[in-house]
C-alpha cells in the first residue's frame, strides 16, 4: 500500500486529500461524508491533521487508522513536535507501526500559545528534523538512543512541509535541503496560488536535491492547494499566514465579486481555484488538496 503511494509520488500522478478530525469523540461522520461523495475513488490517499492551530481534535493516528480501514488506501498521519517529547514520539510511532500506519508527516507544529486549552505549554524538544531523524533510526531497526528493537518496525515513510513563498527564495531552498538531508521522501508546500510561484518552487526543489545528491538523498515536491471561495479567507491568508502569497488579482476579483452577493463571490472564487488546480496539475501532477473538510468543494474541483 505505502510502497505504491511512494512509487506514484516519484514516478506518476499523485493526489492526496487532507482531513481534519473533529473536536469530538468520533471521526466516522467525517469519513461517511467522504464515502458518500465518492472521494476515496478520486484520490490516491489521505492525510490526517494533528491538532492544527493547537486546537484540540481527535488523535491523527487513530483517525488515520479509521480512514485506512474504511477505504483500504494509505493515510499519511501528521505528527507534531509541539505535543510530544522523544519518548512519546517513539512510543506513538511504534504503536502506529503495529496498526500499519506508516506514512508520517513531520511537523514542528503551531505554537501552544494559540491553543484553545488554558495554560497549555509546548514540548518542542526539537523541530520536525528530530522526528525525521527518529524515523530514520527506526528504519534501521533502532530507537533514537541507538538501542536495537527485538522486533524491528516495518518501514516508515516520512514526509515534511515547506512554505510556498518567501521574499528570499534561497531560504526556501535551504529549508528543503534540511528536510531532504534528514530523510523526507516528499515535501508538501503551503497552499500555492500562482503558477509562476509553483515553477519557482520546482526549481528550488531541483537545486535542493542536487545539493543532497552526494548523500544519495532526494525528495519529491507536492503542491499544496487550498481553494478560496470567500474574500475574507483570501484576505486572512494574505495578511496573517506566513509563507503564503495570495496574488493581488485574486483579491481584486473576489472583492469585486463580493459586491454581487455570496453566490457570485463563491462562483468567482471557485473558478479561480479550479483553474489553478488544473494549471498546477498540468505543470506538476503531484498535489495535496486541502479544503478544511469542505469535501463538496473537493469533489467539484476533482470532477
């Protein structure tokens, strides 16, 4: 299952859909929506998020298990450095491995200061590179302390993330190189809203891979796409989310459309997002689609 996913990542079209477990004790309703829309038949796999924005949600590893069992498709489970020390990270990886959750998206994590839980403190024993190093150790049959496992874990497939935009592109290349050197097989970008931006990211990825070729390491780039159907979403992403660049033309078109009412605003935003998806797919058919669980939008984008 995971071997097929990584083969598609390297050699073929590749499409994953992000899912976010809810703030309740069930993920099944979310999975039911995916099944009802037939989205499982349109994607190669899924991801589950790990308490994004430090807001309490159902555990991403358990969510991944439920998704994987329902659709028999690989799920990339996100793990954040914010909430776990080295012991907990390794313990979770071992448990997930037993249940065949073996694709891991390594994140540093949003700051605990923005959590919805009072007086929450972040752990942050390291950034996402530490988790990538732990996975590398596991894949050699040892824990992070160098102690061999009596029963070694099954292979784990690590992925990482990178911003989609920076004033100095060289900083993005350096971040990509760091992820690759620590073992990431795939690097998912923050949402991209411009084809020229996507072309630049691909150039930076190629340069990063070249810098790592002496270590016989490389990674594929996966373009993150987050459809925008509301002006206020575009304004928020543009003004408040580092690493994302929403073009002025998008903001202007959505601003003009919003004067015509919600339906016109949605129509224009969807058309912009659909064209972007099609253009990116034609350029580089390795995409991670994020819709904040608005799965009907995902369906409309994909069909």
